[in-house]
């Protein structure tokens, strides 16, 4: 992509409305713009990151055996009356009336709708277990939308729903998602710690939040100091095998959210306990028959008797993750994207757009990167080197290749790694090689 033809409205100054670094950087780097409180448009650069995050989430859900669907954003109120949550949800739910005076709502979550789909289609225990997920916009009329996409009113969520015949099967489904989450966040370069959590309006008794430690996090959390040195799971897993050992291993070290932490009953001695703040990027729930019973989502068991299915639901804050990754990955100059979610892998800078030799060399290098399938943002604008360098540092692509007249005379380009700032001179071929692997 040529920057001269791109839509990247960068801001020089820190926007005053942004209180935390990720919000500031997302606005300054031209990733998002607010349309009204807690509601954002995603501009080209931000949208690319959102899609990368979404794709990692999708691949790991698929690997764990979940099946992707797409449910609508607008749901009928009747379904929520069946589960009893229509009144419970209160002002957080955006209620809509259509032209026929039918009560509708913009979905804050999808337990009711998926249960309705399931009960209409599945009648026998032979069709279990199943896990269905979608990645769809949600609306919650939060009292205090803040911190940009971190606590939005409209936000993108991955929500999965599992259906099992019995509690044992449901725990296995829970474990699958638990392990898939560890892998998902690790792939984004994040350390997300699974913590025992309260179930709130979703319900149930077994629940974990996945928390990234960050000073700007909204949740107060407590964990064993050893977590700070513990790496999260990044290896391949056989999802059909026994996952209980994984679950046990990653829950053996103490970690709990404020609501679940009782200082008097805490098993960790005070000097070994970390009290910190964290960002909740995922939340999983096992709630048994809370929805299947009132909504009559039943199957016939092996002996013909009706059984209410055991359910769980599993959420990931896809749009929140974009902010969370920036909170974890930035420096004074701007964002430092992990390669897996970077909007482009490399920024190509032509130092002298007006110089024929530089332009030919940079155009040629750009063509070769494209041919090799390397995602590149090419700064071909007629701007000063300082402007180009600070723009590239701000948007945080993992690598930069700088082509200028002095280097060209020596037959070299400059290769810079954004993370450590290390610069090396090398031939264009060597730089191409480095980027193609
Ligand atoms: N039905 C369940 C699981 S699918 C559910 O809705 N869980 S949740 O309420 O915990 O939300 C799932 C995830 O969505 C959270 O872990 C969080 O990462 C994200 N999320 C929740 N509210 C917001 C919000 N206002 N803005 C951005 N992300 C949010």
C-alpha cells in the first residue's frame, strides 16, 4: 500500500479526551474515530488490526472444534422474556420497537438466541456435543463508556456456546475453550492470566476471566507472584485428549478477581501475593441448565428420557483486545505491534521522494515485497525524513526499511527493527530475504 494513496489521518498532538495510552495512540495513529460516546468507526489501519485479531481468534476456535455461525445484532424481546433476563438486564440493554410495535433489542450477548436455534434443530443426544460461535457486534449501554475501545458501548465480541449431555462433557467443553484461550492470547504476544471470576448476569458457578496485567486496567486482581515469571501456553494441543491436566496446571497458581478474592481465605502468603490491575480480554462460563431449562432446550437421552442440555458460554473482547495489545506493546514514540497482529509487516521509507534514483530503487523494492507477499506500507510522500520517521514509529510496524541517496551509493538500505530500535545496513536482497521468511 502506498501511503500517498492511503487514508491515515495522523494527529500530532495528544487528544485531550483520551485518558490512557492505547486510546491516545489509536486516535493519533489514525486507527479509529469516535462517532458518539463509546461508539467508534474503524479506519483502514485500525480495521486491519481488528481483522488480524479476529482471524487469530477464529483459527483457535476452529482448532478447538467450535463451528462458526453468524447471528444477527437485533434480537426479539420474547426470547429474553423466556429466560427471565429481559427485565434483569435493565438500562444496559438497548431496546428498540419496530414499525409493528414489536419489541426488539440490540444484542448484548446471545445465550437466548443460540439456545433457540439449538432447541429447534437438535433433538437427540447423538447430536451432542456441539459448540457454535460467532464474531459479531454487541451493544451495552454502559453507564461510563471510557478508554476508547476498551469499554465501548458498541464492541466486537467473539462468543461461543457449548451444548453437552452431562456435566462431565460440559467440563471437557469448558476445558477446550480454556486451552484455546491460552493459545489465542499467546499468539497475540500477550500474557493473559486465567483468574477465578464472578459470573454476574450470565450466571453459573464455574467461571474464569482472562486478564492482562496493566496499570490502566479496570479490574482489581490478585495473583501469586510466580505468575509474573510463568509463560502462558503456546504449544500444540490435542483437543480430543484429556485436557484436565492443562486446566489443573494453569489454575494451580492462585489468581482471582476482586469479587472472588477473600483476603482471609487466600492461600498465598502476603509477601507472595501480587495485588494489581488488569484488563479482562476474555471470560468463560459454565452455567449448566440455566437457559436450557426455562427455554426447554432438551434432547432425548439413550433411554428416551428428556434431558435439559448442559451449557457454557465463552466470550473474547475482540475490539477491546486491540486496545489491550497497545497497552502492553508501546514505547514513548508510539505503538510496537507484535508481528502476528501488525497492520503491515514493514514500513518502506523513501527518504527523497523527489530523487529519481531513490524513487526507482524504492519502487523496485516495493514491487518485490508485494511479489513476495510481504505486507508493506510504502511512504512515498514528499515529506521530510523527520515526519516520515516519526509517523512510522507512531504506527509501530515491526520493521522499517529506509532507502536514501547515501545508502544507495554504497548499494545498501537501512533495516530497522521497531522493537529494539536496532539499525543495520544491508543489501536490498538481504533485506528482502529477512522480510520474506
Ligand atoms: N455471554 C458471555 C460470554 S460469551 C459474555 O457476554 N461475557 S462478558 O460479558 O464477560 O463479555 C465477554 C468479553 O467481552 C469480556 O471479557 C470483554 O473482553 C468484552 N467486553 C465486555 N464488555 C465490553 C465493553 N463494554 N467494551 C469492550 N469489550 C467488552
